[in-house]
């Protein structure tokens, strides 16, 4: 059991090592027996190297090697030699050499794994998650985790160099009055009371600014007990940042430098800065989304003015009710079949479309079932507005602004993808700015905060508090990349009178505000500096840099869409005694037939 | 509301800036009015600078400045000038200059804070915790948090340079079958089931080794729902490390380099390496503790052989029952009063002593109530063994080995402190090694794991599994510093036959083992490399480097000894609706009269 411990890593051996005697430790990737000579691909974190057992130099080691199977753990000693020209393998970095083994130790045996340890396997993801420790041996998983580690390092190095202090904030904290559902943690010491896991360190990072830390960051775990989608996890990681005494422009500029460095050092890509800045209104207007994919055009155009008086009944009535009619020019799609166009309608319906009107531009004129309801001038105006050319397909959505944006924004993405307009090698960043501060909640019959109640309004919009609060734009910003929101934040309110106006706009009485945000409001009374911050979605950034399409690929031990860990089988039942200590009991509902 | 944003930090201005116009942002530390000239000490994270408002150059700014009070947030513009020789303040780094203010903006007002924002305040800690955001403005708190951030950076830089991958492991995980109490998190999606917060990432880090990551680290949040002591927190941070293909010696050597670098870069102290290594048996034997404070001597001596046949009844009977008699020479304490010696007895009783025998060496002979029970030879032997000299006080403890160690170990610390033998500026490290693998649990009538069931036994002790499992030493190690355990770990079992022997020694059937550690045992079947690791107590290391005496001083938002956050008032009550969604209800016990 004395161990031969590695002197070299498998994947780093090259012609420079020829003649050296090395010890390697690793896993058997595969073995081949060629007429009594045994070739094993030995794998460790650094890569693969071919080791050779030959009666000519391996002695007893050959017989031992003959017993090994895939995923056995080996320690071997041998000499690095150059391969014959005809056996050089140009596909692997170590392909010019091999190691002639003189000594072997089987460190551990292995059962036959349930799937091959190699990239690009096509098996059910649940099997990979159950055997995550085997899945993690696959090079693409190791590369992704190493990239993630590297990305964290770049974030930290940059922030450290720029005077940010890494501060840990509590995981056992207090349930927040608004927002997504909290995970709760019963307290044993305080029966009947609960901690909550933080949805973000928002309150604590603002308190750190009140506390004079000036520049804070944390790569922070956050928790949301939401119904999960493919790109959500119950626990996720954000790079959380807050600063004092910086303007929004200064902060965004600093964050651009950070992102440029991140992509330079992890993806090897030079992102041009400054990033494009696009207002929320423009993003919705041109792309139907507040996280537009800017790698391609296909911009939406408002045609309400043109079609308002046309013979299309639904267009006119929608506009009369305050809605709008917008159109998208699907370049060159006039040749699509009726079936293909109908499929677009089905797709549009998912986003709330009651119908999808269309025209084609063929043989010099607009054609299609609705063309007859338009005058010559109207058709000319449409052609011009939509820059229609021979072979184009024009798609129209008429509804509330929100539905129109959703429908055409998603159609734009679908068609862009279908037409191959999206360059997957591109990273296209933009800041979306000037978000509305408030939105009117029809159910609650009041304004609610779009971001949170501490988001600072734009100076020049403050007067709207008294006249039209829905017009107020916030000093809030999202960083979008290729159609994903990868970061978001805001300048915060730090002045008492602005905060009071905000609460009034939200319909909170002084008592409401006190009850919901008491200790934070008290903190704000003791000399709060102007401050603001941002949080980057770390899992998602890593996913995009790694070119993966699922957050689970970037997390060592992720949970499924039903918030289960298939490896450890969490969550699980616990002892009654444990519950008793926590002063809780189960209150299960009778099963329903579903 | 247009803001003057800082061009310089207050504490960094010096004679080099004389003549420059600067903008500063900060908090009012104090103000003095000297005959119409206003002096304000302005504070930011970097330190303090004196700013001056004088009718001669301040114009309207003077009147505004006159309204400010302590902790107001100011933005000021002014010119850096050299102070007159007689007003130079050598106590602060900026004492040679001051800033003549021409423009001021009150960024925010402040209520009068409940305590002064300065170092060394003596107020109730609960007030500091309730107003933590003000407490954090005090320079010593900011220094400690910056030190903590720096320490994290050094750990990460070193580990990164040495090929360790930073991997995040889950916070929502599964309740562990043994060990301290878990914090539980009810699952909404899986009614009646619970996540647990991890006591450490132990299982996941071992799975990462099975997964071929080879070198892992994480600065990880851990959770224990234990009854709290002064130096415990319900959530704490450890630097968690695991490696494959390293021997214990290689790992400890690497960790020594890490610690040396940590102390060099945070404390500016050069720690000599290699660190002393002391066996568990020696640590208990000489210091009565497995985390000995090695900054001073006062070693314990076993005198069982000398006193076994003396006339002291209790000595003889303790030894006959398998106990021992040990003694401590309190150098030069023979002059202590009877009261002082009695107080030592009271102190000893806290650690289980039924009595504390003693002798003094005065005027050339041993004196005291028990001397008469010894022969001349026995007294001579004691003198020699304990190296007794004129003026010494000899203290004897007779009991089980454990009680004797506790009593004399704690007396040693108390007396060492009392005699001023401890140099607080020293950092004295040692590895305590060769811990016992198992200890016999009299209640359960079986052996239990001292560390955990995956700790690797020492090769040369394996044969004891069949004869005397209590004799087996583990490949486990603790790093101790000045009487604190600051790290601990072990090599892990990776071979099936050793694991089976371990389970057998613990009295587990195959089914028991499967039920308790099923998925981990399954993972071990698929080619587990030899591996081992360590975890450093990050909060405690920071505490010791910062020279603080309480873990709460090192944590931005700590909890009290009753696991409460006085700032946010967590834990707290939650809505019935929230509980219903989680399928639990409260089960409060009726209040008892206590």
C-alpha cells in the first residue's frame, strides 16, 4: 500500500520529457491489447497519455496491467519515449509520445460505469445527475468547472485591485416582506420563529454602505423558492457589488472594464467598450424585449399610424383601445409555405397573440389575405416603413403594447435563429437603462416598484411623483448579453424626502413602511452616503462563456427542475425527534387525484 | 442634487498633494469652532483629514458647514495646504496638511449616533450589534473586515497558483445521519421533506475527488445548530480543501506554505516552517490538551510511578483503578497565599477535579499538608521529576487520564497567563498528529469514530482492527495556534477492504452502512483515488491575526450567543400562509416556569 505518487500530469507530457522517468496517477480511459502488448489511455485532470506495457520492458507489470478495466485508478512508473512516426496521434496534445511502463500499482478498482467518461455523450440527464461524480470526470465538465473557478478569480482580482472589500453576509437571515418566496429555516432556540435564506444580500449590502465600507463585493449564494424553469436553480450564485460616492456612469464604466477583463481572461475574446446603451423604451420598441439579442437586426416597426384607418377591423379597434399594431419584416421568407406561416401563428399564440396577420412581397407587390383592406397609399407607406423588398414576409401583431412586444419579440428571435442570422461566436453586450420606476398593478389598484422600493428615480423625472408616477424613469440598469440578462442593479435612494415620495407613490403609510422596512429606514437616518450597485448572474455568465445551454452544466451539484438532488436524494424525510426539537410538525394535505 | 464626487480619499492626502484642488466625500468625525473658523475632521474608509472653513476663503460654504453635526455626509471641494508648524498633528498620517474648503454640499444629515464612532469604545455589545451599520464605521471594525477580505484573497491566490479549483457545493443538501444538529429547510415542492444546511462540504468534497477534480477548495459557509458558546456561531466559514494523489506529508507541507504566506501577507510576520509536529499522545501528556498553547513551557509530568505507594490514599486508589497522578510545577508561586491556592482548587473543580493537592518548595524543603505522607526518597524523586527549585509550587491532580488532562491543562493555561509567560505577539503553530481513530463509547457500548467513519487508519496500525481497535491511530491532523485549533483534517479511506474493517469496528452491519452512507459508498466503488484534505477555521484565523478575542468582531453581521441577529431581529414569526405552503405547522410546547 505504499504509494507511487505522481511526478507529472498525464496531459502535460510532450517531446520535451522524452528520456525522463515519470510517475503518473490516473484513471483508465481505455485499454487495447495488440498481440500481447497492452496500450492504456491514462487520464487525469490535465488530459490523456498513452502508456504501454510490453514484455520487453514491463516485466511483472504487464500481468498486473492485464487485470485493469475502465476507470481503474493506477499509479505507474515508466520512461517517456517518442512514438514511431506512423503511430503519432495528432488529435491529442500528448500524441507524439508514450510512456513505457516498468512498474504499476492498482490504487483502486472500479465497477463498470453506467456511461462512458467522454465528451458529447447522449444519455438521459437524470442518469448523469445521479452519478454526478462520474459525470464530473468527463473533460467538458472539468473544463467548465475550471472555467468557473477562473471566472471567479478574475472577478475577485479586478474588484480587489479596485478597492472592493469581500464581505460575507448572513445566510440565516430574516424573511423579506415582498418578492419571491423565501426558503424558511425553523429555529430550535426560538420556538415558532424562522430564519429565511436570502434572495440576495440586498439589504446587507446597503447597510454596508451606511457602514462606510464604500466598496463591497461578494460572490454570494442566493435562494428562491420559485417554480423552476430550465434556467433557474433554487440556489444560485451572484457576483454582488455595491459602491458609495460613484455616479451611475462611473459605476457602469467600471463594470464594463470588469466584464471586458472577464471575457479577455476566460474566453480569450476582446469585447469592445463602452457597451451600447439602449433605453428600456427603445429595447421594447425595437426588439420587443428588455433583454434584446443584438447580434442581428430584424427590428420591429410601429405601423399603428399607417393602419389605424385601414379596413382591418381589429387593427382599428386595438388602436382605439390604446393598443398598437407593429410589424416585423422576415427578410426573404415570402417563399415559406402556408403551413410554415400557420406554424408562426401557433407559436405567436403561446405569447398571447389572438392572430398573426401577414403579407408577402412577391413579383413587385404585396400579397395575402389582408391586402385588400388597405389603400394604395397605405400599402406604399407599409413598404417604406418596413423596408420591404422582393421576397420578404411581413408579420403584424395588434394588441396591447405588452402582448405585441412579447409576440413580435419572440417571433424575431425564432425567425432570426431560423434564418441563421445569429453568430454564436459573438458576445454582444448592451446596457438597458431608464427602466420605469413604477408600474401600475391592476389587481392591487396601486403602483408597485419595478425593481425595489429603494431604487433611485432619475433627477429630471422627480416632478412626475405629483402628476404621473408611471412616467418616472429609474436610475436602474440591466446588462444584457445575447438575449440574456446577465446583470442588473440601480442607484439607491439615500435621501429621506425622496424615499417618502416613493413610499407615498406605492401607497404605503408611514406605519406600513415602518413595519416592512423598519430597521433599514432607521439605518438610513444616520448619515447614508449616495450609493448604488449591481449583481451579475454568475451561473449564467459562466454558461454563456462556456457555450453551454443549461445552467446545470455550470454547477458541480445542481438540482433538477423539481428542486431535487438526484445524487444525495435531497430533500428527504427527517426524524420526528428532529421536528419536535424545532417545534414544528408536518401538516400534509390529503393526496388529490391529479 | 448634482453631486461632487470624490477625487481623493481623506486618509491618503499628504504633503505631496499640497497645492492641489481636491473633492472629498466623507463623514463628519467632529467639528470645532475656533473664533469663527470651523475645523472639521472628515472621515472616510481610508482615514481622517482636517478640513477648514474660514471666512477668508470659504464664502457661503462656512454658513452651510455651520449646520453640520457628527456623522453628516459631506462633499467638499478645497485646496490642500501645509499646516503651520505649531498645528501639525503627528498622531494622524494626514497631520501635516489640511484642506481649505471653498465649496460644500451636505449629501445627507444624520441623527446623533448612540455611541461614538471611534476605536476602543466601551459600551454594551448588544448596542453595537443592533446598530451594526454604525459600529462598522469604526476604524477597528473596518480594519478587521479589510483584513478578512485580504486573508481570503491570500488563501485563494495561493490555492489557485497551486492548481486548486474553487468549486461551490450545495447549501440546500441532505440531513446527515450523525454529528451535530442540522438546520432544516422544509421543501414546498416535496411536502413532508426537508433539506439540511451543510455542517461542512465533507461529502461533496470527497465526491469531487471521486470525480477526478484532484485539487479542490472553497471558502465555504457551514452551519451547526449547536448550543452556542462565545467562540461559536450558527453559521461560520471554513477554508475547505481536498486533494488526490498526495501523501499526508506532502499535504501538510503544502498547507504550511499556505499558512506562512497568509501570515506574511496579512500580519507581516514570518512564521518558521516546517511547523512542530506533536503526537496526540504527547500533546495530552505534556500539555493536557490536543490544542496546546506552545508559547510557554510549564509541562505536565506523570508522577504516578513515584506516588503509587505513598501514604496518600487517593493517589494509590486512582492509580489502581487505571487512572493517573500528574503534576505541574508553578514556577516561583510558593509565595501565593492559601486563598490563592484554594482558588486554584475551585478553578480545577470546574474541570472535574475532586481536589487539588499541592506542595511548596521553601527554605530548601517541600512543605504542605500532604508532605508527611511521602518518604524521603519519594520527595527526592518528585523534586527531581518536577525540577523543583526554591520558591516553586507543585500542583497534583489524581483522576482518570481525561480529568487529569483537563484539570492540569487548564491550570497550566491559567498559571501561564497569570505569570505573564505568554507572549501575545507570538504565533506558535504546531501540527497535532496521530489522533486515535476510534474511541470507546461507554454508553453505546461500541467504538465510535473520533473524526468520521472515512478517516484513514495508519498503515502500521491496521492489524489492531483484529486485536485492539482502540490502539489504532488515524492519519488525521489538527493545526493548532496559540491554544486554538485553527484547522483539521485527515487522509480518507479509499479502499473497500479498509472501509469494511472500519464499519465492522464501529459495529455497523452492511445494511446499517448502506442506509447511513449509501450513495457515498456506491460512489467509492467506481475508482476512488487516494485522497485527503483539511479545513481551516476562517473566522478564528482572522480573529487571531487581528488580535481580537471574539469571533463576532471578525464577522460583519454576526449572531449573538442565542443565535439572534439583533440588527434585523432574525429569526422572526412568519405568516400562516407561508407555513401552509410548506406543509408544516407550529407545535409549540406550553410555556414552563423557568
